């Protein structure tokens, strides 16, 4: 995935193996980064992968799901259970 930031084009990964996610909280989120940290320490964590939030946002955009997800988020925040 390529993003523009401060006039620079940045290529970001969209998928990482958990062992490569250690210390990447800003990129993959806290849970995946912590699992990567545990793997880096040699603790028994099942192997896996993580899709970055940016990748999931792009998939949602291309699939036309953004309005549905925004509506669901709004309803969850207000306690309205009807989708």
C-alpha cells in the first residue's frame, strides 16, 4: 500500500507475519504487536499473520462497505441495535 505523507510516498506493508509485527504498534495495532513481542521473546504463541488497519480500510472502501461500517459504528456508539 502506498500512502502520501508530507509530500513523500510511503510504501507500507498490508500483511505481516506475527513474528515481524514485534514493536510495530503504530502499524498493526497493540494486540498484534504484543503477540509479535511474545514471539520475539521465544514464548509459545501460535504462528499467524496480521492485516494492517490501513489494508482493511482500503478493502472496505473498494468493496463499498464504508457507509455500512460508519452506520454500524454510529449505532454501536449510541446503543441503537437496528442496522
